[in-house]
C-alpha cells in the first residue's frame, strides 16, 4: 500500500470519480490552510466561487467565516479548512448521504494527515456525516464531544447565518466556546496567553 502523504491525498482527490458530483465541476476543492493546524473546520461542499477557484470557503460564506475567526483573534491561515464533499453539487444542493459517504475516504486521509486536536463541523451536512445521521444542528450546536482524543463541536454553517442573521447570536456563543476550548487545551499558545481574559462581550 502506498504511504499516506499529502501528495497521495491530492492525487486521489483529483482522480476521484467515486460519485457523480465530479461530472459537473470546474475544479476539485480539496481544502487548504495550515496542514499542521490544531483546529480543523469542516463544511458541506464547494459553492460557485469555490468551484471556480478550487479553494474552500472563499465566497461570501467563507468571508464571514474569516471574520468570525478574526473575532476570536484567530487568523484564518492558522486553521485548516475543508468540506465533506470535494466537488460542487449542482445548483448548490445539499450532498446526498451517499455522496458524503463516498467522499469520506478523502476526509479520513485528510484528518489523519492534519491530526487536529479540535474539529468544528459547520452545518448539518458535516455534523450528520461525521457525528450522527440523525443529528439536529439546532439542538446539538455548541455541544462538545471527545472522540479518540479529538474534541468536536457542531455549529451553524456561515451560509445559514447569511440567510438568517438571527442565528448569529448562537454562532457567536459557539465561537466563544471554541476559543475557550482552544485555551483549555493549551492550543495556539502564541495567540492565547494562559491567563487571558475570556470576556468577549
Ligand atoms: S465529491 Fe468526493 S467522492 Fe464524489 S467525485 Fe468528488 S472527490 Fe470523488
């Protein structure tokens, strides 16, 4: 068996035809960011801008995500960002469970390579694919669970916040919780001094 590496990951994503989504795209969108980041963010799938550029979270939702990270003093280039599916679903529809399942082979390799200590699942599709197919994001968002030494929290997808700004209050609670978890685990020590004031109001 070939040794798992970023080169192998990129080759496998580029060559992948495991589901029908690849038939409609301009570019694969494997994900990008700090490949040694303690924090990994996983969204649903590429949108139009992402498909055009081959980069994850660069459209309006991605710009909001960047601002949300900046609000907890976390530069976006210090995290790793990817999606459940690496090909854009037609008309931005939600990926089917079968498509999400097919693409998990890439997500597993990616997670193995990054080895994040904390994972944030952005939106229902990511939460269902990673945690539980029956999960309800409105009920479970903001709740942490540990799996094999990795802390995982689902929250709203930034595109949901663009559609319904009222959700931003809860999303901000989740971002503060994320910051608290990173501090608790001693991650990003150059950004978060141990005795740093947690009052973000
Ligand atoms: S979405 Fe994933 S599984 Fe489907 S073709 Fe694209 S890379 Fe392969």
